[in-house]
C-alpha cells in the first residue's frame, strides 16, 4: 500500500565562536567548537521552512503528477495562543479535505468510513515533511544550491533553490521561493537525469495579518476517529528483510496486517531518509496477484517474486533504486555475510 494525498492502495497511499589570533595555544581536545556556517542556499531553504510554519495566508495551487492535475485551496495560520492550523480542500472530484490543528491531522472523505485522524504536525501528501524543518537535517544525504534569482511566479519575484541528492539513488527538487515572504510558490520533483515527474504551482497567494477567516471556526469541526497506531499491530511474520538500502534510509515502522482493499496478509516496512519515504511489502507469492513489474514515476513501483514471497517496493524513488532494494530481500534464515 502506498500513501497518496488521502487514501492508500498497493499501487496508488524536512553563535559563532571566535578565538583571538594571539590566543594561547590549546590542545585539540580543549579547542572551542567550530563555527556553524550556513550557506546562502541553506538560508533560503530555512526561510521557506519558517514561512510554512508561521505565515498566515490563503492560496490556491495546482499539482501535476503524470497526466493527473489536482487543483486545491490551501489556508494556513497561527492563532493567538500559538496553535497552528492548516486546511487543504480538493477542488475537483469528490469533496475531500485535510484539517490540521497542531499535531493532529484529519483526513475527510465523502465516504465517512474512509475519514481518519493522525498524530502529526505536518500535512502528509502536500509537501515533503522535511520542508518544514531546517536543511541541517538533510545535509548528510542532500546538498543545496541557489541561483542568483528565480523567475517570477504568480507575479512575484522568487529565489531558486535546488535540492540535490548526493548520489543517484533519489530524486531531486527545484524550489521557487518568494523573495518577500519566504513562501514556497513552485516545486518540481525530477529524476537525476532531469525529467520532471511532479510539479506543484501556486496560482494565487495572499498573505494575511491574522488567521484567515475561513480558518476561524476550524477548531470546532468534529474530528474523525484516530487511525490505529501501527505499533499496536502484529510484528512482521514472513522473516524477510532487505540487505541493501540507500545510505541514510532507516526503518520507521514495521508490522503485519491485512491490506484494506485486498485483505491480503502482508508485512509492511516504512523507510525514510528525512526527505523521501518508501514502503516495502512482503506477501506469500502464491496469493499475491501482481506480476513481476517495474514502473517509474512520481510513485515508482517494483514487484518481484523471491523465495516463494512476493516483494513490492513503492515510493518517490527511481525505479533502479527500488529494484535494487527489493532484489536484496532475503529470509532471515539466510545469511548474507
């Protein structure tokens, strides 16, 4: 199951210390800590993450993923008591929306039974979670560069920032950041070869002095049930683990469960490097209906039969990366040393 904007299925669910020049010689163990330097590109990224947390604004935007176009309304604000609020409304198709208040995010669907709440202080599905924190958290595995200026977006001058993987195992990001407010106005996700896979474009942006009026009564909205914490589910049962991961990816959670749509018994593993996530699913090969396949896109998917098990890797990663991960899966009884 991979997570998209609202629902999931198997294919479809971020003091500088100075020492006088003539200071007495000091042993290395007693030297002061090296100054923390932040490049201009990192500073621009950090301004964006701060704006995403602190600005009061109303916006409309369009996300283009493959041949799918999704227009949305996006509102954000911080109440006088410091509570952060966010509302996202899909403007095409069924009425679907997301409401976030502080560290609780609720996903609403026209089908009431598909509505749920999560404990999280970011709105998953709109932007990578790492965009809401300083770039320092991404530095071990990504680098950032900046152009002197970016093109105008929605009539506003921007600064362009490029977030690049330090290897070719991940996708890259281009960011157009408003000169005045620090707001992210445009984003592109590309392959290492430069192919654009997904774009997000703000088409209207209005900064307000206080919380937008449309958010004023959001605290009174009834919240759907909280999704069960994965830690309360069963531990993985098939004894299979990947023996290779791109540098920096760590296991976030794992469990054994029945997939919602197929009721197929599956071990699920979620990995993240801070910016990108991918899921690995392991099921019995004779009951999983997917053929061996590989598809690259905004959400790449690779499925293979190994040792009597069906292994599926899904995520915002190049197909070659997912293939290497899935092909490295072995049963725990088999030693790779």
